[in-house]
């Protein structure tokens, strides 16, 4: 699903030469410039952000038991609340170092 949005944003930015790339800009031809620059555009942008955050959160939540299972098998730890807290707290730090390397 994110690929579709990425293609839409790339089209708006590179082909249509839009300076501001927001989700509501993709709907400009459907609703018109006046509505998109008003309340409807803000509503579309907010709903997109909420949907995106919920999608990422769901992904992490569904994969979290798998990661805890891998950590317990790999290092021989017992599954506990403390281990879960350590994994959750270390996730952003590990992601940060991964993004620096990439």
C-alpha cells in the first residue's frame, strides 16, 4: 500500500512539479483547489497520518512476539516483562544505528 502512495507522491513531485507534496494534493483534481486548501485538505492529511501511524504500530505489534521469541531462543533468556521492556526500549536505538549505516 505504501508503494502506491510513494508512486503518487513521486508523480506529483517530479512530473507535476508540485512544491508541497501532501496526501491531499493527490486529490486536488477530484475536489478542486479551493476545497483541498481548506478543511477537506486538512482532514485528508490528518486521516493519512493517523492511518500511517496505525499501520506502523500494527506492524510492530504483530511482529513483537516473534522478536521476543527469537531473543529467548537465541540468547537463552526466559520470557518476562523485563525482557519485553528491554526489547521495546532498545528497538528505536537499534533502528537509529541501522538507518545511519544504510
